[in-house]
């Protein structure tokens, strides 16, 4: 007999992965393969997604046909929640980066869960507030920091540095072209900075980018190896 999500929740903290880890009315679990489209810009928006496992790339296409990478989402994050405030169509395209396991929750079910489950509602609200703070930080980063510092910050965010228990090098699987799009610079500049970071021991390459804690230390302590200005 399956254990209900409610019975798996801790008394001291809300376990979103367990709560959203079971299929049911208006709630579907689905696996996605590398580069598989989850939804496309212009699609009807009718569901919220929660990342159980993996990473999701978010892109936007302009009217002129220019594509921009606007976000990389990781395990434990929601996306597509714009439908809850009346957004009719998707404003971005999302792709799975590697194998992903997602929970899809219809708009009706999501609203019902938020009304009926105060703990989940509080958790979701805290997530939205945290994400808004992150958006503000990203804007400040784009306005005031050099592209080198923006790249350093992006690598740290993608590697989830700042979370407890992360002391070993963390892999990041993204092309230099994608990194350039995300920080608003050229691929050649990213290549220059990456070589500089590797020379200083902040990162290493072994089929994927390995981000070392020394990069975080350099950013936090404003070491001269990470320039403030272009």
C-alpha cells in the first residue's frame, strides 16, 4: 500500500519532493530526455511544473528570431506558474538538460492545493519570494558587475555553491556559447575568462566544467583575480 505524501512530511520542515512525488487527479509525473521540449513559447499555459530531478533550460525567442537563455532551473524549483495569475500563453520555451523527472500540476489542482494545504501554500510563497530576490540580484549583476564577475557568479549558481555540505568540485555541463548568452557577452570573452579561471585554479576541465570552492572565495573576498571593471 502506498504511503500518502502527507504522512511522509516532516513535523519540522515541508518536504515538497514527497508531497509532489505522487501522481493523482490533475498531477502527473513524467520523465524527459536530453533536449526534450517541455513546453514552447506561445503554447497555452495551463500547468505548473516542479523539478523532482535534473535541470531545465529556459529560453526566449524575440520577434526578430534571436534566442536568449534566460535561466537554468534545478531540482526543487517550480516553473510555468505564470498561469496562476491569468497568463494565457507561455512566454518562454523550456528544454530538459539531461534526464529530468518533473511533476506537472494543472492550474485547477494547483489552486486547490494552495487553498487546502497551508503548509504547501507557505512553502510555495517562500519559493516565489526567494526567486524574486534572485531576479533582483541578477538585474543588479547585469547593471553593475563586469562580465567576468557575472560569469563567476553564474558558475557558482549553476554549481549550487552556497548550499550546505558542498565542499568538493561541482560539475557544470553548459557550452561556452550558452554561458555567453546568459551573461550578455561574447563566446570569445567567456573563453578568455574560463582560461583565466582555470589558470588560477578556480575551475578545471574533465569533459565538463568542475567549479572549485576557490572561485567562491575569490568572489566573496573581492580578490584581484576577479576584476570589477571591464
